[in-house]
């Protein structure tokens, strides 16, 4: 269990239904890794890698298909996370659960910032390109989301 945990809050909503759904799944996968026993960490990392490949692949395709201006930077960050996940999985399989826990803690720190900066820009771009306007986001528990 890591000191901080990633939990879904409305602060992570972007107003792009597919991205929001995928981001909820990301939070669930990371939370499961955070809560699992060391003996289950490799399986959790495999589940994370499968999720991240699909998640990042979908965003990367959207960026290419719509000529998103910051696509290279965004895709590079996705690639770095996946490369790290594969390296960490190999070390966890070799018996180093501590590095797996450090990786989960880093995901907990990284994801909200990634969503707030890179994914929010992508969601805005996609909604504008596909629907002609900005995303609409209704946050129910904004005070709690900011405190968390």
C-alpha cells in the first residue's frame, strides 16, 4: 500500500466521455495495484500495462487523426510511462516489490497533473474539432475534489 492513493474525483473530469471513462479505469487499475499484496503486484502491473496500452493508444490515435499540435510531447510521455512499466515489471518479477511500490506511488503523483495539463488540452481540442465547442464539465463535489 502506498502512502497516497489515487481516487476518482470530479476534478479529473474533462468533458470528453470516452476519455473520462478511460481515466476512471486508469484510477481503478492503479488503486488495485496500490491495495494488492506484493505477491499480486506483477499481475497488477500486467493489468496496468494492458490498460495503458489501450488507453494511450486510443489517445495517440486521436491525436494523429486530428493533427493535435502537442501530439509528439503527449505521445512521448505515454511512451515513457509504458517503458517504465515494462522495466518495473521485470524487476518485480525478479523479486523487487519495492520498485513496484515506488512506481505505483509515482503514477499516483503523475496522473492528476497529466490529466490537468496534457489530457485537458487534448479533450478541448477533440471536442472543438468534433462538435465545434468547448467541453462542458459539471463537477458535483468540487470542494472535496480540490481538498483531495
